[in-house]
């Protein structure tokens, strides 16, 4: 111990001895020496007159060398903070207060340093000081007994010590009375034996009202039970206890106090008294309550957010989890704390990704924004989230906030699908507009070509000429079919429907392909169903199958391979729209699936996106028009079916066509199986194209009919008005200047309601077969019309009128 401290101890010993002999209590000196606060008396010139043990411990210096106070003094009555460096404890923060006092030797300053870092251990210090003091008194007494020869000198020393004791008593009392802590002593029966000025002032009473009285503040019952339990448990082995409690002041306010109680026992182990030091901690309690309320409020906020929020340490353990995060993993926030993601998520790939993200954030110290990634819930459901991960470097933790974007992604994907369908619809509309613009004129020209070719074939004698005419007719038929495919694809025309067996069509196509296929391409036909009846246009379905097989041949050209045609049940095929309506005998959800598979070059995703677009082709110029798959798409849709494709570059392609199956009836042979009938009736033929009027007149004349050909609808109407009974049937074109065929038919029927009228057109957006029948017409035909088809239609119309 420092020399200065030793001198103080000697001085205290001498004072204590004199005080014992004189019967003067040493209460103040004991309290000062054992106070948990550092108490230092500094003279007017800055010299250190006194320093207690707590001051030595707090300052950590040799006070013999520290004769003068080394720090500045705060303003009297105001506290200041002081940082001290203790050898063992490091930096210690002390609260410093300076109070002017009067000593017999003059004015001085009492400096109080309170260790607000470690707290107070006043009672323990008091006990240790007392034991040390008793030991020193005993040693001093033995020394005095051995020095009897110095009795006179010893008496003089005692007198001096008594005077110093009185001075120290005065100093100690001044120090205790200036303390802000509440200091008291009380007997086992509760009577107070000592209170300092701060204690009396705190309760608004005088010492006379407190000393030798059993004073108990207004303490709530539950707090009082806790106090009695703690103080009642004190023993010589465990004499110190601490506790906090509330009191109700006389003005009704509630305040908090923190007390350190020490039980003092006699040598026989009997309780002698209690020594207590207390402090008002109301402000601290209010701050704690406010902080707890803020914690509850923040917890309420994060648990109310729909977005998962979490904090993980550098080992991947959850330190904080909100309700949304816990619900994602089918748990509770309390159950997830301290556990890892592997306890709730079985997806190892996701867990590895999460761990890598956390390590990146901790290593870089930067915020990481993670785009859409999946998180697997406790039920195995995968949902899409965007995440923001924020480093908390001081804690080695990562704060994460996730936003569920599953619905947004689904909505975006649906929007893209809608846009794709809209673009496809717009392409269809554009093609429809184009088809409508050219179909009428094309069909008129093709009708004339085919009609005159047939007439020429009747009269041709030269075999070479017959061959040329057949080639012209073949080209005309192909041109006619091309126009019809365009109209079919754009769904601006409907063809006749019949019951068709797909197995027969598949066999026919396979037979047609065999002679033209290269030797290195193998064809395999698989019919895996016996119920192969559909309702549709056999020509169109035949065209679908031929187009798919032709594309497959091109895909395998030069490399060989196999071509597989499969007809099978397709009960799981999805409908393009709703269930087909108006198809007699169709069972809902009953489908036939036609598969055309090849081992060709295959397609990449970009090509697959456009294969059904009009005029899109991957073939070289002159090898294709880009209409093949477009026609397939249009025909299948027109038959209330679906078509899809699977392909991969280098691994071939497979087209799947689903058509609604018929469950009753037998397939029928269409009108194509019948010969062209003849007649002798009178026919009025009206078409604004002179070429067509001439051709039709000759064609019908060859069939035996008496024909009157007109190129003006108004003139034809006038002729009819003049002699309404001169004609047995009228055939009129629809698109004519001045008066359409439909308008002409209405006027003719107004004059003669039972008149058979056939409407024929190259293309019309306003009149179709249904509208023609509504107007009372007997038949509706699309150009070009073959001689046989026209003859059969005329015969049917005339036969109905004669019934």
C-alpha cells in the first residue's frame, strides 16, 4: 500500500484508540473510510489533505507522490465525469462532485468520485476497514505496553490524537452529510439509529422525527414481501443483499430505490444492526420501462409486416425472426431463435445459396440485393422472393428482408402470355385482312381458269394439248387450295364437315409418302386406337398431316432418319377454348391425338416461338411459302383442337395435334363419290365478270340446262320482273357493283318466294352459309366451284322446289 495511505491508517488507528478511551463514537470515520465513493479533501492551494481507500483504488496512484490534486475541479453543486485508468480494470468512468467545506485549518474542497462503472461495494469496504482498524489498534496497544518508559510522551501523543480525532470527526460528518446517497442504520426491531441529511431530506422529515423510531415508507405490499424475504435471509456467512423496490411518496407519486443492506452480527453470531445505503433510481427505471415499451412496439411492427424479416449470426443461426418468416417455415419466432435454416428447409441447394450470400455480406460489409430466387416452405412449396441482406459488422450478423413476388411474377408471366396471344391475334387479323382483299378476285380468276380448262378438255383431241390442259387445271386447283388455306388459316371461311376416320387418312398419307421419301428415311405408322372417328373436313385434315410430314422430310434431308406417325387416344389433351359446341356425339374431354415425330435437325426456342406465324419459314427461297404450319394451326383451331410442338436442336421435333373424338355414327362418303347430275331446266346466271358469265353459260349448257347469262344485277332483275316464270333457278354472284347478289336474291324472292336461288362468291365478309339460308336462299357456294359440285348443288335446289 502507498506510504501516504499507511500514514492515514496510523492516524486513523490513533484516532480510533483515543476515541475508544474517551468513549466517543467513531461512526463518521468508519462510514467515510468504507464508503464506495472516493472521498478526497483538497486544501485551498490544491494540496491533498485527505483521501479515503476508495480514492486510492479508483485513482490507482501512489498518493504519497500525488500531493496535489491533478485534475480540474467542477463548479460547486454540479457533477462532472472523469475518465481514470485503473491498472487492473482499465478505463474507469467516475462521477465527480466538488463541495466547499470548512475545516479547523481553513477552507477546503470535498471531492466525491463515484465509480459509475462497477457500482459500489461500500458495506464490504466498511467491514474490511473495521477489521484492519481493530488489528492495528491491537498492535498499537502492545507497542504502547512495551513502552511504559515513554508514558508521558505517549499521553502527549494521545492528547494530540484526541484533538485530531475531533477534527477528523468533524470532517467525516461533513462528508457524510453532503452525500447524495440515502445512508441509515437501524436495529433489528426496525428503529433507526442513524440517518444522514440526504435520507431525511428525501422523505421530507427531520432527524428528530426519524431517529429511534420505526420508520417504514409507503412500500407496495408485494415489494415489501420481497424486502423482508431478502433481509431475513442474511447471515454471518452471507451478510449483504441488494434489491430494488417502489415507494409511494406523500404527493402520490411512485419512485424507485436501490438499496445495499448489510447485517452486522456480534461475535456470538447475534444480529446487532443493519447498515444500508440507497439511491433513487426512478429515472433509470423510467428509461428501462420506456426501452421495454419500445422493444415491444418494434416487435409489434416487425411481426405485423407481411415480409419475412430475420437476423442471422456468422454461424447461420437465427438471432431474430418475425412472424412472417416463422410462418413461411411453419414455426414460431421463439422456436427458430438459435436454430439454423436446415432445421426448417430441406432444400440443400437453397441452403447453400443462403450461406454463400451471408458470407459475401459479412466479408464485404456491403448491402446485397438478391433478385428473384426461390425459398422452399415447410410444406415443400416453392415461392419467389427478392431479398435485401444488410451487414451488422459490430455483431457479426446479417439482417435480411424478403419480399414475396410470386404473385407479381405470375401476373407478369400471364401478361407476357396475353401479349403473345394478342400479337398472334393481330397477325391473324392482318392475314385475314389480306386474305379478304385478294380472295374474291383470285377465286374469280381461278374459277374462270378451271371452268374454261374443263371446257377445253371436252374438245381437245391432241394428247399433248390434253396434257397441257391437265397441267393448267392442276395449277389452278393448287392455286385454289392455296387461297382456301389462307382463308382457313385466317378463319374467314368454313368448309363442309363430315365424319372422318383418321386411321384411313393416316394410311393414305403414308402410302403417298412412300414413293417420294429418300431411301435413308424410314416411315413408321402406329394406329393405337380403334375409336378414330372425328367430325371435320377430310381435305383439310389430310392437308394438316401432309404439311407436318413434308416439314419432317425437309428437317431430315441429307441426314436421313425416321418419321413416325402415331394415332392414339388423347384423353388428357387440353382444349383450345371451351368444350366444342355443336359437334354431335362428342363426349366432353374425349380426344384423339395425332403425333408426327422426326429425328431431324430440331429447332431452338426462338424458332419454336415463330413456327406458326404466317409466311415464317426456315427453308431456302423457292422451297416453301411459310404457310404450311400456319395452315396447320388454323385448321386445327377451326376443328376445335390444339397443336403443340416439342423440339430440341439436333434431336428432332414432335408435333402433337389433338382433335375432339366422335363417339357415335359412322363415317360417310361425301358428295365427291357421286357423278355430276344433269338437267333441262332454265337457269339465270348473274356475274359481273363477263369471263365467268361466258364460262358458266357454256358449262351449264353442256350439262343440258337452258342458260341465260347476265353481267348486271339490275338488268337481270328487270328481265326477271318482265317474265318471272321464265326461269326455274337463279345463280348469282355476291360481289357485284350497284347491287349485291344477296340484295338481288331478296328482290327476286319478293316477286317469287319459292324461287330456288344459289349464291356464289369468291369471298364475302357479310354473307355466309347461315346468312344465305336466313335470307331464303337454297345454297351457298365458294368459288372456285367444280362442274360436278355446281351440278349437284343445282340438282338439289331444284329437287327441293319440286317436292
